[in-house]
C-alpha cells in the first residue's frame, strides 16, 4: 500500500487554471495506475482522470473535463499531476488522488475499490 498526499488546491476565478499534484510514498509507484476523483458539495464522488501504470501511460478522462484537464505522471519523482484549465464553477470540489496496484483504467471509471486514497485538496472556482 502507498501513501498519497495531494497539493495545489485553492481558489480561482472562472476561466483560470490550477495544477494539482499527488506525491506518493512507496518503492513501486511505477506499478500503480493513478487517478483523480472529485466530490462536489452534496454530490457523490466522481471519476475525473486516470493514467495507466503501463500501456505507455494511457490516459482516460471524464467527458466533463475532456479537453480541459490533463493528467501526467513522473515515475522518477513519484508524482501524478492534474493540470486543470478553463475552470468553471462546476469544477468546484474536493479532489482526491487514488492509486490501484497493477490496475486498469476501468477500475477507476467503474468505481472499483482502490488500493489507496489521499485525503483530498479543495478547489473552488468562482464566477
């Protein structure tokens, strides 16, 4: 199991950008498929983006963020980032980093149990 710590959340006006980062402790980070979820006030947690541990780092995004968000990973630094552009108030949520050992991208899109979760970082987008 790995330990995940998110950073980079904050407040931004609509149209702005933020970059979230998730730092992962553990020696086999490269074997974890990594992803981001978010939970808006009064709503259920939802999938945002995932990057596969292998497969050339295949990525997959929720339709609501496709074209605006980019997920990336640095296996040398044990980090996974989420670059968020063209933010709108509907992106306001607590964003969580998640890891699944040798996981598939469908693990994240279908809500399967993750190996580890971070505690989340708050993103607030004002209009």
